[in-house]
């Protein structure tokens, strides 16, 4: 363990905690936006992944994602049960931190990504169907994508695709999977006719704050070291979130009043957009990324509403669309002045990088949408995806979990 760096190790230990904090943050971000009869159900969907993927990742998920490469498509089973994952550094995955710490850090990403998708089907999904979907999605979509983009030998990584902290693997995959699932499960009963107002916007505001704090671990931690790239990623993350929040607030003000819910939604959009770019771009580029992401997602939501699609909490617009722009922006603004291990983008004389970024984004869209659609259709045809009419009208807190959030 001659290359082990205690500063890098301490930083990544903190980042593990920060990224794990994002899942409870997401639970409250989503939980505040549903009706009060479904808040416990919504919280449970996110928290369940802390348990479910905490086991799956240890048993075989990490090995599929980061095990020795098989044809650029998947990892081998060398790391099943965290065998051969110990305190010594792995030169492929953070040469100055314990291999086990890298695996733990990546576990936190694997936990929150499927949790993001739950925003598409809150208030109407059957819990047992959700559990099966979660394990299948993580195995069939997340683990292969993580290997393609981040695994040593992964085919998108070999092409030179830049995704610093999860634009493809996390946000585009979750967004387009959410769209596919929403198309299969259908709208909530009464959608577009009955009022479906948020039960507790302060919960959503609290969740957004926790997500922003956790995002520093998410993005800056992806440097895998306590170094200048981590600092640059942190600055880019903060700048994009701030810019998008301001622009979203102005857009909602032009349409009526500066919405509190809109402000925090814009912040999350900016954070999602800069995720793939954060370790490769300047703070000024991050400002542009966030400012442009806000109207893209804002009007994507307006379009979704006009089409009558009940993708309930706008995972597709806020994560899928924002991070698609973020991947493209990485191909425009990336510079080796920020990260020598990265590449130059179009604005620095390298148009090829933009092509690779677009390819990586499109591949992720098609793969995640197609596999999710097939899995959701199969579950719907076999055990059924959604609660029955009585369960949905009573609320999933009582019908699904036998509990009530408020007396």
C-alpha cells in the first residue's frame, strides 16, 4: 500500500457520506411534492434502495460494473461478494485510495440512481413490482452502463467519452428510464381533473438543500483525490446550480410569480446538468451550462404537461434533458487546463470530442429507455405494475404500508 494517500482517503470517506445523504435528500424532495396520503410510500421508495442496492452492489453489482473487462461490455465476476476488494489501491480506480473505498463510493451512486426514477411512478406503483423492477433495472441497465463509461476497458470510455460524475450513467439513464416507465404504467387516476397539490413544499425545499450539499461529494468526490480537480468540480457544481436556480426563478416570475418550488427545481436542474462536465470545465463555462439548462428543462415540463403525460415529478425533464445538455456542453467547454486527464472540447479546437459526447448520450438514451420499457411491460403483463383503484384512492401509505404520516 505504498501509494495510499491519507488525505485522499479521508476526503473520499467524507464524500461517501455526502453522496449517501443525497438519497434521504431525494426522498424528502420527492415526498413533499406528492399528496399527503402517499408521502410515506414515496419516502419508502427512495430509502428502500439504500437497503436493496447496499446488498446487490456487494454481492455482484460492483463486479459487473467495475470487474475486469469482458469485451468492453461488462465486468467479470472477480469481485463478487467484494472478493479481491480490499485496503490496497486499485491502479485503475483511484491509485491513492483503498480499493474498498472506491467500491463504497460507487455504491452510493448505484443507490441514488434508481431512486431518481421513482419520481415517475409515485402514488400508483405496487410495492412488490417496484422491488422487482429495482433489482432488474440496477442489474440490466445501471451496472452495464457504469462499466461502459467508467469501467477499465468499457467501450464508451475507450472511445474517449467524458462523464465526470454521472451525466450518462446516472441522470440520462434515470430520466429516459422514467419516461419509459411512465408510458407503461399510465397516469394517476384523476390526473388532469382532480387536484394533486404538493403536501409539504418545505420538505421539498429541505430535500433540495440536502441534495445540493451532497452534490459536492457526488461531483468533487469523483476526482478520487483531494486535489485541484476536486476544487474545480466543486466550484463548477455550485455555479451551475446557482445560475439555473436564478434563471428558473425568472422564468416562473415571467409566467406569474417567483415560485419557491420552481427555484429549488431549477437548482437541481443546474446540478444535474453540470454533473458530467464538472471536472473538465471552468466556472464561467459552468455558469453557461446552468443558465442554459434551466429553460431546456422548464419548457420540457411545459411540453410534457401539454401532452398529458403523467411523468409525475419530472425526472425526464429535470435529469434526462438537463444532463443531455450537460454531456453536449462537456464536448463544447472541456479543457485540459482544468483537468489534464480530460480532453479539449470544440471551443478549444477539438470537434471530435463533441461527436463522442453526443454518441455517448444517445446510446445511453436508447439503451436505458429500451431496456426499461421491456422490463416494465414484462412486469405489467405478469404481476401488474400499479395499485388497484381502491388502493390508489385510499393512498399507498395505508394500502401499501399500513401506516399514516399524519394523524
